[in-house]
């Protein structure tokens, strides 16, 4: 049954309450949370597993360094481009229906990724299927989070959402270990493992009788197209800057063109009766602070999976399985701090948690970066734990506080906003930090080779080949022209150190992003959602 968005506030709250009590009480809530966690866990685990498997996948399929970056970035770009669309479709078509649809699309694309044939078709096949995976996740996640908000009563919604974010975030810790173990068998299993998880999620969803509330309204197709185009173009320009060059007209045409399209989207959204995103939600100062913190924190949080994994395999000489354990240290701090962040949220609100989390994160990433040239986990692990604890402290409180400020029951729409911002930031972080890694590593390798008597031209040619080879192949002997037979062992050892220097610059960048997030956290007024005056964010 559809519900009018202009209905009285009490009527709009009554429908979710009726759906809650129509089920099996506490069992209904438990099954609902379990179903949603299984569904969302695929999207979290997938990010870390693919990063761990990237070097092996690149070697066996013969992908280029740019190609493997696009295998990662295509997923994130599709997420960023379609999250708001997923949130709006969940409102119009029903949250349960859209969640199941997204789950089906995601797992089908994952299975196709695992079945990629070898040869020239491998790279475009993987990139397209990863993009489709991102679309499925973009449909699934906002709908799932909206259901959590509807199933649990108001007085327990904060704890429930904090638990949801804490557990779903902690599931990322499974990815490095599982990805490393599966990769030792076959990297294809990294994609195929999603199939049984999706089956469990679908069965639990049907057993839980999740609410499927729908609302009247129309889909802003023009807004969806503008948002997707602007997001993809702007991040594409930044991603390709390492290849095209920062002085290239194509780089700036894509970047500035994308930002211009996003500006047009905002202007039209303010004049559209049923926009894809109701921008009035940004009238809430606390919501703006939450979103700003999430944006800058995500510049570090998602990229850390990829860069730490490649660093472990190249600079530390780790196997994929050992690289998984390296990342697991990060989540040792994350998992504990996430629960603490939820408790702080319940007792004192979001502001103390996000202030403390951003501060710890900035310090942790900075100290981690400082120790990267030590090439020893023993020297780095306390700071890795500290960095993970900072992210864990802020993630659930900032996300929960933002979603809880939805007026009425427009949780899917508000989640679409926050997730679009988070995922756009993740794609931006990968693009910018990837450029930093390539440039710093190349310059360091050039200097090392020149110190050993090679000409500038030869040093630069070898440096570019080594940078691409090491980034894509996880420290295995470089292929083609840049082969280990052409470089003595002591030079290759120096190259490992140069790669560590490049990653040090990347992780200092992550620390800077968390420092900006710390400043943004001070914009939060400290009010709780219940205390905040209605902003009309969920109404049209």
C-alpha cells in the first residue's frame, strides 16, 4: 500500500510501527538485523578481498596497472553515481523489494567476475561487471539501512543503527583474511564467495517479513542522470591525471566538467518538486557536520584497503595471505572502537565520538606513515591499531546521527545522500592518493637509478615501468622490458624502499584528511536528533 509523503506526521510514523508489531516481536527484529547484515556484508567484504587479490589477478589475466585500478574504481564510481538513485527507488518501490533486487544484481555480477575469460576481453569484462556490482550495492545498501530504521522503535533506534554500522564495518575485517586465504586457492573464489552469502541474506529477508513501505512520488530521472554524469566525470579526471598528466586539457575538462554538471544538478534540485535528493536536509547544521566528517574520513578509510595491501606485498614482501593479516591489525583497533563509539553516541551524542575519532585517526595515520620505511610490522602495529580505532570511533556515530535526523520515515533518501558523499569521497581518495603514490615512487626510483650511474632518460623509463609493475603485481619480478635480470638485487631492494617512501606520502595524506575531519567535527552543535527542531528534510 502506498503512503502519501504529505500525510500527517503521526500517520507516517504509524505505518512502520504497525509493520513492526505485526511480526514476531523481538524475533522479527533479530532476523531483520541478521538479514540486513548478511546482505550489506557482501559490499564491505568485497572491497577488501578484491584489493588483496589484485596482484594475483593482474598477473594471471595480464591486466595493465591502469586496468587493475579501474577494476577497483569502477565499483566505487558506480556506487557513488547510483546511491542517491537507490535511496529514492527504495522510497518509491519498497525497501524490501529494492534490497532483494540489489542483492540479486550484485551477486550475479560477482559470479560473472569470477567467470572472466582470459585474453584481451578480460580487462573490459571485469571493469563492466565491477560497475554492475556497484549498481547492485547502491540499490541494496540504502534500502537495507532504511529498513533497520523502520523496524526498530524510536527509543532503541540509535543503539540499533550504531550496532548495524559497527557490525557491518567490523565485517570488513573478514575480507583481508578470507581474501588472502581464497587467493592462495584461486582469486576467482574472491568473487564466488558472494553467492552463498547472498542466498542466506535472501532467505533471512523472506523469513523476517521486512516492511515494504512505499511512497507516492515520481523519479527525478533528469537529476539521476546529472548526478551520475557529474560524479563519474569529476572522479574520472582525477583518476586519469596520473596517466594524462595534471597539465592535460583532458584531465581538467573531465574534472571541471563534472563539477559543473553537479552544480547544475544542485540548481535544478532546488526547483524540482520531487528531486532525487531533497537538499533541504542540509539546513540541519548537525547533518552537515556529520556528512563533512564522513567525507574526509572516507578519503582515508576505503583507500587504506588498497594501498596497505599493495604496500605489504611490495615493500614488506608479504604473500596475499600475509597482507590480509597486515590489514587485520587495522581492524583490531576498529572493531573495539566501533562498539565504544556506539556507547558514546547513546550516552552523550555524536559530537564527542566524532571529535575523539577524528583526532585519534589523524595521529594514528601520521605515526603509521612515519614508520613505513622501517619495513617492519613490529614497528608499525601500535599506530595501525590507533588509526583503525580512530575510524571505528567516528564511523557509526557520524552515520547514525546523520540518518537519525531524517524527518518522518525518509530514511532511504537520507541514506542515499550520506552514502553518495561517502562513496564519492572514497573514489576521490583512490584517485588522488593513487596519483601521489605514482609520482612520489617514480621520482624516488629515478633518483636511486641515477645514483647508480644510469642516465636521466633511462632512469625515468625504467622508473615508470617499475612503478606500474610493482603497483599491479604485488612485488613479483617486473615483467617485460623492466625485468629483474636487468636490475641487480641491491637495486631492487632500493626500489622496495622507494615504494615505501611513496606509500609514506599517501598515508600522510590520509592523516591530513582526518585532520580536516577533526576541524569539521567542531561544526557539530552537539544536539541529539530528538532535540533538533524539524527541518522538513523528509517532506516534499
